[in-house]
């Protein structure tokens, strides 16, 4: 059976525009919250293959979406590399050891296979369910991009600006680059395993790429991302690569040219006419409605959605938010948005 999202990326020009959401499986859904209650921690839920399957498929059972994204977390890779990870309510992910211990563990190298195996088991269960009940839905796997993962490894927790990360780069550049290289190699290994288990698209989330100046962006985001993309394409020629260097503004153009990604996800701050002109000839655009709208009673959402669709629909385009779904997202607004996209008549 044809899959709308894959047909779109392959430039088959299907009549409908594909739609899915970053973080489409999450706290805004009652069924997700019920599943979460079964677990002592967020991390244990991420590594339980039955819960992974259940949470991944929840949005497909409820909404008319065109892809399932595997439920997991971008910090599985450093956790598998031996770092002690905890998710603290109200704060998010925290690595428990001090900075020097974290760096030493990353450099030491450990067998990551036992952790990855748990994720792969979940992917296999999702794939089997998709093949039976959701044959027209694409399966998306993912990982954090090396720079964003390094931000958490070095800083130890989330931050508004990750100043300590940038300080380390400027003070100890060689040490920083070594961390990036180790994470890059491990990310390639992790994603190859996901591909082996049946994902058809892999997404690289670079949530903190926007904090970097031009030269550092080239070295810490473009180069390692291109490295991953090239090796994954050598590994499986028809794998679709989706990248999201959030918040990078005009640097999106250089990123798309040098990384040669299949899909470029754009955040809601990117002007859509600019993206159409500068990016869409080189990659499938994904985006970019402001995710906050789905938490509100804003009456003119349809107008904004149609404007995005009219701008991008003559080229390759996947509708999504400009960032992940928020916990306060209103289910009725999600349903309304999907209906608008599904009822849209493609131009050209």
C-alpha cells in the first residue's frame, strides 16, 4: 500500500498533503497519561517495548495522521553510553554525575547494545502492528543530533542558553570536538539498528542549533549531521532523512545545501515565502504552524493553516507544527487542524 508521506518525499505528487506532529504521542492525550501511570519513571516507560508500541500508536488510533514516530527520547544515546540519567518533574532530564565523570564515561566507551535492544524491540512491535492495521502510515525513527545531545552531556541539564557548553568549546575546543565525534559515531550505530528494524524515515532533532554563531554552526551542526546522513545513505540507499536544526534562521539555507537532507523541518519563526524560495527546491519542507495555537481558542487558525498550505503545496511539503506538541494542546483543536489539512485541495 502507498504511504502518503513517502510518496510526497519521493515527489510523486499525491493529491493530499501528508500531516503528522512532532511529539504527537504525549501528555495532551488522556490515554498517554494513563499509560504513564503504570511506570515509576519516564525513562522506564521509554525502555518498555509494550509501552513504546502503545504510546507510538495512540495518535494513529485517534487521529487521521500519516506517520507514527517511535516513542522514545533524544537522550537514549548518552544513557546507553553509561551516563546516569534522571527525569525530574518540573525540570526535565538531568545527568546525575559531575561534568568530569560524564566526559570520562563518554570517552571510555561501553557496550550500548543492551539499551538499544529495548528500543529495537519496541520498533519491531510497532512495525508489526502497522503492517496489520495501519498499512498506509510511515514509520519514523529518530535520535538527537550530536550537538544538542552534547549540550545536555556537558551542561548536565537543560538551559536557556547553554553558556557552559559554549564556554567549553572556546576554552577546550579539542575536548569538545572529541565529545561530538563520539556521539556522532554512536548515533550512527543507533540509527542503523532502527533502520534494520523497519523505520522508513529517520529524524535528527537539533533543538539547540540556534544558539550557535555561523562558524560554530558549520563545525558543530552541519559537519556531524552531514557525516550521519552520508553514512546512513550508504547503509540503506532509500532511507529518508528528516532534519530539524531548530531556530537557526537564515542558516537553514546553508544547512540544506551542505547536508543534502530529504526533509527540512522549519520552526514557526521562519518566513514561509523565504523558505519556499530558499529551501523547497532542495528538500521537502516540513512545518511550521506555531504549536501554541493548539493550546488556545484562537478563531483564525484555519486562515493561518491555509496560508501555509497555499505557499508550499505546489512543491514537496509535509504539514507539521514548528515544534513539538505541548501538554496543554486541545484535542478538539488538533482534530480541527487535521480536518483542514485533509480537506485541502492541492494547488498545481
